[in-house]
C-alpha cells in the first residue's frame, strides 16, 4: 500500500532548526488533515501535531506544522537532545479509505 | 487518566489465528474512533484497521483486508482485533490508539504500549 513520502533522516545541532517534509497526493494530504507523531526509542508514538498545524496540550511551541497543496512540513526549533526520535506524518486517504503513514524520519541532534 | 491496555500477543504459527484486545479507561470510549497500528521490528508504522465510535463503520489496510475483523464492545470499553491466516510478515508490535472524536481515525491522540505478535 502506498505511503506518504518523508526523508529517511535529518540532523542538526542543538539549538538549531530542522524541517521534515511529507509528500502525498490529491486523495490524502491534498484534501485531508495531516498529523505528526514523535516516537522516542522503545516507546509508543505520541501525537505532536493535528489538523495540519495544531498542537495538543503539553507539546511545546518549538514544534509547528504547516500544509501546502499535497505536502506538509514539521518544523522543530531550538533543538534539544531529547528531540532525537523518529517522526511520522499521517493522513486519511479518501480513495483507499485508510490512514496512511509516512515511512518515518529519524532525527539526530548532533 | 487515559489508559489503553493491549493483550493477546504472543507466538503464533503461520496460518494460525489470534485475538488482540485493548481495554480502555479514562475517557468516553463509545465516543472515540479507535485504531490498530502495527510496527514490524526496525520498521515504520503501518495502520492496520479502524472503527468509528458512532455508526461503527470499519476500515482495513490492504495487508490485513479479508483476514481480519475489528470490533468494539462499548459496554466493556474494549476494542478487539481478530486476525487469521497469519503470515510471518504479520510479526510486529500492535498498538491500540484512540482518536479525539467519533470519526477522526487520522488523529490518534493516545496510544497503548503495544503487544508483540510473533508469527514463526
């Protein structure tokens, strides 16, 4: 089954900013909301962004999301070593009638 | 406090069946869409199945369609996934996840700790 496309890895130094992209199609990101999840090593995922750009309570404002056309972006500013994790985007697909996840992006804070 | 407790994982032979359960507490279960998401060792997330909180409409990913059934018992706050004709590539940690609202399967705002299924 098709997935949303993310870069396999990104890296940046502490205090810097990183951007993670998520590319989809007209049947998913193009017309539906995008969510972003953080998965720390050995733990379950946690929701960090929903409805493209909203943060659940408790998520710091260093995390932000946006969507344009058939792509979405997660931006993390003021990087901390504790941000090292895998990040996944997700969106509903109207044609397939399933939730699609991106392949995941491993963030390394150098 | 929201809690999702999965059970039913373990070692299963190829061709066998399993029944995963997710016991929910701390929120109005009947009003929440629920999903099963799995993660094979060293791999990414794969959405397996979902069920609405209202009309109880169900959805399945291609990998399990035709050999899986998702259901819910709102009186017992329990989500169930039954899978048969298991294959080696079904080996994964299976997470139960809740959504905020009856229909928002895409927005899983809380996840259980997962139950490991090994098909071998």
